């Protein structure tokens, strides 16, 4: 089967959808050669990528099981997590902010959203659109997800305390901000992102596999921030039982992880570090 491709107007990156030969209906979205999203059309409640599963656990725990929520997704990709929220929490209200409008069109053309999913897509830069979201979302968002990449890197302007300060007033009591952070050896970028989130929010925890936490390889660290205590009594068990087990880090262990890393401001922000191309030579499984 030939690959489905589209050149994106804003970035110039090439978006490509590829269906698994082993599992029909199992699709991966690549942008600029980087695997960005995985979708199971017949199983929207199943999350394939490791870091997406870790965000999905926060979706599961933020409110009682099955209760509709209000979600804001900064970064659309293949709309994997909006599909998950719609499947596991019917009746949820969702807003997706995506810079590449033709990426959304491309995805929805070939991987349509489930019928009945209440997902509104807003086009534009995540930071600019976030500042202009309806006032009715102030103090109303149960979960906000930041998963923003241009190719394989997160742009600098969505990594600062000022940016996270725009998310802060949107969260409902008990609401959670989940951030996907990509980093490599030494974890300098991830440590500074943790320091920044801890500066803006009163409660923070992070999740990653142990080799990643030791700075041995490039990968993803998922960070969870809230103004209130995180409802994560069941999170360690969920992370440990995943196909790719991970560890929850909080409290004193998290303070040691941050270890004096600087808070990122607009004046000091830099993009996330680029991965070596070899990181993506093995395609993700279905």
C-alpha cells in the first residue's frame, strides 16, 4: 500500500500516514520523519505510544471513571487523545489547538473522528490561541495537554513560565496539566521544564522509564502539574503495569531530579534538543 502524504503549509514538513501491515486499522502519523501519533481506528480507547499512555492515565484519574470532562489539547497530531477522551468519557467537551490546519484536514480525511465526539479544532499558534480561548473556560478545564512539536522539537515559546502562566487560570479545581517533554542525555531540558512547572504550579510529578530518568537515552518525560494535590494514588501501579513500565517521581525524589535547574522564561527559552535520526529507525509497533 502506498504511503499517504501531504506537505504542510506552515512548516513545510512532510506528513505521512502509514497503516500497519500486521494490524489493519492501526495507523501511525509521521511528521518530518518523526513518529508523532498512533491511532487504532477500531480501538480509540487503546493508546500505543508509551508517553501517550502515561498522559492517558492522567485523563483516567482526573475525575471519577466515565464522567464527562472539559479538555484542552495544545497540539493535535492525529487526534489520538481526543479520540481517547471521547471513547472513555462520553459527552466530554474538547478543544484542540493545532498550528497546521492542513494536518488536521489530512488526518480527519483518512482517520475520521468517532461519531458523536464533541471536539472543536482551533487553528493557530498554541500560545496565541490559548490567550484568546473563551472566558467560559477560565477555571473550567479538567485536563490540559501540551504535546507540541515542530518536526522532532518543541518550540521555545511554549516552554516558558509565561506560557504555562497562560494555562494556569484555565484549570478547574483539581484540574491537571500534562506536558510531554522530549530530552536526551543529561536531561537538562527536562529538569528545567520541571523547575518551571514547579514554579507556576503548587503540585508536580513526572513519569518516565528508569533508563530515561538516568539520562541514558533520548525519550519522553511526561510531567503532571496542578494547583491541587494530584489524585495519583493509583498511578504507580498503572505505570508499572504498562507494556513499557514507567516510574512516578514526586516529593523529595523530584526535588533531587530538579536539583537547582533554572526556571525557563521567555528571555531564556530554547527549543527541545533534537534527537539523533537513529532514534526513529525502528517504527513503533501497533
